[in-house]
C-alpha cells in the first residue's frame, strides 16, 4: 500500500462521473468519521458518569461490597474510583 504524502497532489480522474463518485465517497467518509467521533464522545461521557456512580457507591458501601453488588471485580471498582477522583480534581 502506498503512503500518501501531503506535498504531492493527487491525480484527478478525467471522467466527470468518476470525479462525482469520488466526491460522494469523500463526503460519505467525512460523515462516517464525524459519526464515529460523536459516538466516541458519548461513550467517554457515559463512562465518566458510570465511574462517578461507582465511586459514590464505593464511598458508601466500600470497594468489596460495591464489587459484589455490581457483579464486577474489585479492580474495576478501584479503577472507576481512581478515574472519578481524577476527573473531579481536573474540574
């Protein structure tokens, strides 16, 4: 596979229909990238909310009990607590 370089201009297809299909493909690709980026942002926000809820529960019930109640490992609870406390100090 050839690596694309910024300094070189890409060849433009001579056929107008081919150019149009290429423009449509680029537009669809841009929409796809935007959709993935938006979904990643939503996942990050949901993960932050989940970690905060787990940390709040761990503050009340303790790490071991939280893990038992949620059916997850204590290391997952500790990770959530660390993530939530890191976000709070960043805000």
